[in-house]
C-alpha cells in the first residue's frame, strides 16, 4: 500500500494512494492518533471519498436517459487507485479519471481531484470535480472521516459529547429505513444544551443521523468534561453522523455531504435526485471542508 506523509510542527498526517484516503492524523506534541484505524471488525475504512454517489439508490440502480445502471453504496471512487499529481511537505493532490470500467456503471467522462493541505493544527480537504464530457455531469460527493471516540482510550463513548455551532435548542434529523437503505420521511429532534448532545449508548442503533438544510456548518466531538478535541467545518447542504449500530465501536464519523441516499418515496431519474449536483461541459465544481485537531 503506497502511503504519503504530510507534516508540519503540529500534525503528522498519512494519506494512502488507494482511494486517496486520509488514514492517520497524529498530534505531534502528544503522539495521540485522532483517526480511526480501519479495523474491519467494526468498519474497514478510515475516511473514504464518496463519489459519484452518496449513500444508496433504490435497489442499487438508477436511471439515466432511459437506461438503468448499477451503482454500489457511496459510488466507486474509494475502490480505485488514484494518481498522485503533486506533493509538497504540507500538501498533496490525487486524481482519478473516467475509464471504460467506470463508464459501465456511470456513463460520463470526469476528472476527480482530491487535495489535502496542512495549515497548523488543521487539515483542509479539497475536492474538484471536472466535467470532461460533452454533456452535463450529474454527481454527488461526500466525506466519511471517522474520529476516535473515546480519544486515546480515555473513558467511554457514552460519556462523550457531540457539539454543534447553533443557537437552536435542537437539530432536526432523519433516519435510514434499514429495510431498503433509503431515507425515511419522518423527522426527529436532537436536543441540545448549549450546542451539546451527550452520546447515549444507543444513539446510533438506528444508523446514521442525517441532518439536512444547513442547520449548522460546524460540528465537533468533546470529551466527558465537554472539552472539544476535534472539529469539522463545512459548507455542505447536509451531513451525516454515524457509528456502527449496536457494535460499541470506538469512533464517530462526521460526514459533510453534497448528496445522499434516495428517499423511500423517490422514483425519479438521475437528473431528478435530491441534493444532486450538475456541472456543465468544461465546468469544474470545487469545494472543501476542514478538520481541526484541538
């Protein structure tokens, strides 16, 4: 497995070429690891890129221009070896382009670039999706970083907190219908006290919390004394919060998304999918999010 190190005076970060995935973020002063190790006993990934779909489509297929195509959960980009296109001590860029194989399930020419940039105690994750086709490109893209919770084996996850930058007393969220993997229409309330919600033992037994409508642009995890230790900032229209159901896994994922699974009541085409993105021929969609180690 080819891996690459980014380093400054605060952080030492490791990224692997397979899936262009961030797999380690160590605070040099303490030697503490903040990212999940990818143990398949719980979940075999650490921070995969979700592209060109986020979540699931109905029956793992979708329709475009009258033809039906297969699509696995979260798309295929994480399954490929990316090309390294540039690297410095504190920044690296990877690229993945369409191939005859990708076009069997996704009939578009594209170029996906993923960058990681260290800035003191933070990691900026940068995405570029270029439409290299002669027709509009329809896509979703999302992040799935998993952070240690508890941190460094200190305490139990049920004693930790999720924090959100908001003045609201609650956030609205939706859940996945586990019988089909699609988003159920019901909304629920996540109660907050000064922006914090304690992680109950059964919080993720019904799968991910899906928080839509830009209710916040900043989420963090906090220790039992409510001290934040990792923060994710984003401008995504929605995000997921997840830990494997009923496994007592020692991590929590904070997932900025530009797209999501279909709703249980959705029966449309690729062009009609909620939260989908479109790039005209020759156009490049660019966005980013930031992970701060506190």
